[in-house]
């Protein structure tokens, strides 16, 4: 049987993993948002979509969806 102390330790491990995953997701979302913001600025400057795709690593369809 698992003691209360062991249960607490397990809960703490899961909490730490959840926090780490949340931070990683937030960073990834922030990077993606910055790519989209950059693409929008480049579109506003009338930059060719192919150049935007190369610069931001977004697909042409992702860029077209931002228009």
C-alpha cells in the first residue's frame, strides 16, 4: 500500500511535469505567434508570400490565411 508521504511525492512529481509541459507549450505558442506577427508585418509591406514563407518558416497556406 502507498503511504501518504509517497502519494504526496508522486503528486509533486506530476505537478512539476505539468508545469514543465505548460512552460514548453507557452514558449512554443509564443514562437508561433511571433512568426505570424512577423508575417503580418511583411504582408503589410507587400512582401512576396514566398519570401515571407522562407523568412518565417510558415507555409504559404498559413500565410495566406493571415491575409
